[in-house]
C-alpha cells in the first residue's frame, strides 16, 4: 500500500483510461518516501508539523489569539524542512549549512513554545488556551529532542574533524622530533 506501486495494475478496460490518472505519478513525487518517514528525523519532523498545526488551531479558537503567529510560523518551517529533507535538498543546495539552520529552528521553536505555553496556561482561563498550552508543551519536548539529536550529530562531526587534525599534527611533530635527535 505504501509506497505506491511504480507500475499500476493493468486496466481491464483500456478505453476508459482517464486523464487525472496520468497526472498521478507526478503528484506522488511530492510525497516523502516511506523510508524517510519511518526514520527518526522523519518522525520528529512529522510530529513537529502536526503539533504546530494543532497548537495553531487551538490558538485560533482561544482568547489567547495573540500567540497564534508563532505556531503558524513553526508549522510552515517544519513543513519546509520536512519536504527539504525528504527531497534531499540539502544535497542539492550545498551553499547552505542545513544542520545549523535546523538546529537554530529547533532551539528557537522550543524556547518560544515554552514561553507562550506557560503564558497561555497561566494567564488565560478558557479551554482552548489551556489545550494550546498543553500541545505547546508537547511541541517543546519534541523540538528539544530534535535539537538535542542535531547537536549530538554536529558534535560527533566536529570531533571527527578535530581528531583528523590532531593525528596529522602528531605525525608532523613526530617527524620533527626524530630529525632533532640526530
């Protein structure tokens, strides 16, 4: 069922082949691959997108509508990064430092969601504001997990680069010390 079969089953009545079906493979290219959606990063981006959208809807229905812009922007950014990662735009656009942009997006989202969720729960008394605050706290946790994982990946990458520099420096130092002993 998912992902769709690349070759559809033969149509028993070829004369009734319709035009919208011919456009279907083009639209399927816009959907993220199942392998990406089943990965940890794909699941986190899906959760971020879903929680941001639900929080946005709750703020629209609440008296705390002053906070609805933050979840809307985070929803759009999470949706952009979901499709950018799924379509592997990070490989196509080498000029951008994708992990740092994703890290900054997650850090700012976690901080903003935490602040507006506390305010929505403490200051407003209607149910939609409380629901938006609770979903905002869940979104804070998901964004925090995502930036923690990104931070660990970047730290491992930087340590690998440092160890390679240290080994070449150690080799150069050993060569210099051998020549001094003569």
